[in-house]
C-alpha cells in the first residue's frame, strides 16, 4: 500500500509535520498554503486581542509566516519563534533573516511536554503565547504541556491564544468531523479537540480562564485564555 503521507514533510518520528505540501524559496523560507489563506485574518484578530505593546512567544511556529506577517504590519509587537522540528526551525530562521527586524526573534527549541522550557522561562518577558494548529496534530499531552508551560512564563492577565478547528460541547461542524476522523485514522492520538470538554478543564487546572471565542473562516476558532 502506498504511503499516504509520503509527500509531506516529516518529523523525526516519521509522522507528517503538517498535512499539506509546503513550497520553499532558495533562501530557506517555507510557505504553507493554509497560512497563505488565513494569515491576514489571523493577524487582524491578534492585533485586536494583544496589548498595545505585545511580546509574543509562538509555540510550534511551523513555516514562520505568521510572525513575519505580523511584524511587517506593526511596530508594537515583538515575536519569538519556537518549535521542535529542525526543518521548521530552519524556515523560521530564514524568515527572521529575511525580515531583518529586532521585532522577530528565534527560533528557540521548545517541546511543550518538557517540564521546563529553558531560556524562555528564565527571561520571562512574554505577555502572550500564541499557538496555531498544533494541538490537533499532536498527542493530547502536547496541549496539556502547552498550558503548563504558559502558566510558568505568563503573569496575571497575560494571555494564551489558540487558533484552529474545535468541537464545542460535543457539537462539531461536518468538515471538522471529517477532519477529526482523518486525523485519528492517521494517528489515534491526534484529533480535533472539544473546546469545552477537552481544553477548558486543562486550562482551568493551570490557572487560565476562557475569555473570548472568535469564529474564523473554514470552521476555525481563535480562542483567548487569560492567566488568573
């Protein structure tokens, strides 16, 4: 049987990093078709949510396009990339070099399941953590670790913002249900998470309060939690 994941960029474990093909420039910058479609509305939404002077740590930064697109639009946001995948980190470094701005930093190596995130915890300068499209293409331990780590580096009223597909209190859009089934067929540890059933309890155990849920195109959500 042919490998259905053969054309996708792989992690060290052999799992696909993202369920799409990503083009690359000669300078190492990679491009995600899905980010190409959503980067404007994600940027605009974040600019409404973030404080007037924001220092953002992005978890699982992927190609690095979100951060580069953000800092190209405002001088009020500092953005730090992080990832665990070497190819993604190379792309993020290429985007940082291309942007040539002290607003765009990293990448730093962060595995959310680690009990300590290294230098980012020691500097403790972030007032927001952003994570897009990670928790459904990863074991649930990655989501748990995301909230644990964010609670260690964020102060009271700082924010953790998620973007991606979710179910809501047991209800799920048909397209997200098909996506969930496809993810779990590929890996039973993956899957579209239920915001209220799966994610909010983890958030609450780590001192976060659900603050805003914003509907986005293609049955995605932007979800803001505040650190209490």
